[in-house]
C-alpha cells in the first residue's frame, strides 16, 4: 500500500459526481457494510451513488438502512456500448473483493462497463490481485470497512449515523466481534470512532450474532447431518445441496458452517461445500492454525490465512470437489 494509491483513489472519488459501488457475490457482513457505509458517507457529501452486488444481503445485514437499494442487475441501468461520457457513472469502486471475478455475474455480464470506467480497488485480502487503477489494499486490516474509515478521514467526510452503523457491522462480522488475529489497536480505535459517531454496538451484536431467520435454522439442521471428518479428526466439513437450500425456504443461509466445523475440538481445518444456484460448487475454509488461503489458492481462490474460499465450475459435483480438496488440505496440515 503506497501513498500514491491513496492519493489516486481520493482524487478519483473527489472528482466523481456519480459512483458505482460493487462488492463480491454471496456477500458477507464486510461486503454489505462496505457498500452501505461508503454509500451513506458519499451521499452526505453530495455524491450520487448506485450500489450493486450479484446476490442479496444475508440475515441481519438486510435490515441495515439502505440495504433494499442494492441492485443485482446493471443491464437496465446503462446502454451497452455507449460512449464513456454517456454512462451513468464516472467511476467504479470495488470493495472487499480480491479480484474482479469475485463479483460473479455482476462483472461477467458487464465486462464492457468495467473496461470503460476507472476502477478503484479497496480491500484487505492478502491475495488481492491489484486490478484497479488505484489499489487501496491493507492486508493487515481486520475488515474492508476498517480501510474505508481511513479513506473517509482522508476525504474529510465524517460518517453519518447510517454510515457508521454499516461500517461497524462490517468490522464486527469480519473480526468475529474482535476475536480474530487481525484485530489490532487500529481496529479498536476505528471501532471507538464509529461508536462515537453513533454505531449501536449492542443492537448490531444481537441482530448479527444472536438472531437468525427460520430458513437459516432449518438449513443448518439439514447441513449438520452431513458433518464428516478426515485426517484423524483434524479436518471437518459439511455439505449443502441446492435441494437443502430450497427446502429450507426464505432466509436460508449457510454462512458460518465452515466456522462451526473449524471450531470443533481437535479440528485444524473446517470447510463447507455448497452447491450454488449457478451450478458451481463453492468451498469456504476456516482455521485457527493453517494457512487456508494457500489451500484455496491451489484451486484459483484466495482470501486470508484463517478464512478463504474457492469454487469448482460445472460439471463438478460436491463429491468431485471433496475428492479434490481433501488430499490438498491434508498436505497443508503438516
């Protein structure tokens, strides 16, 4: 991370009147917190902002102010092939994504748009591939919202209450309420500043960690029945099919299953395999001691040392993904 990157990002944002904010598919709390946190702050400074994500916010995050404004289809918002000056945005800000491919269909269906406008990359993943004209990537930050707080300071924009709330939600979810190794003195100073700006910590903690939709509970009840172990109990995983998700109904969300698997006593690596509605098999890894970003990297994925992911394209099945992953995970156990 260099000062020229900070300067370039700030200059592009200051000069833009209309911004498109994007984050990764299957968004977690940091992804949605980044979208909402930056959107509310920039709008308070007079900017016009559009937020986009290939998938809807998960439980808890969907109740934050402005979450209903996040769109998942850009095709109706601009004319494909139009000259740059006719596009409805001046700049694109991509947040919490280590590469443009992490945006899923949002990028795949609009590559012309991303090629036509300057892209600012704001992230905290160590595997980020620096795809922007400005890359504000701080791998030591606990969340992308922690990076955004510094960005707003450099822009001299004070977070509004909705902005501070969203930024805090991202910080709390990605740091597991300040329990991860990535929690630093700066993380806690950032949290203190957001609380001073009005972020309701107790309310967020309840909605994000102690409450879940019925659909999510039903999905977990099915997924837990798939719990399996390997490597003498050092590896644990769960599997989620489309039938399970569709059968669980509204609010079905398998987020957190890999963390549950990884929290079992004696387990070094926990992971989940989930069949996406796009036919891909998504793998998410969690560990307190093994570099799971290195595991994900062998399959074209990435993330953090303690939390990472990758996917397998069709016609791969959950069984295919499992067979490919287990030998690699066992090799990384050491």
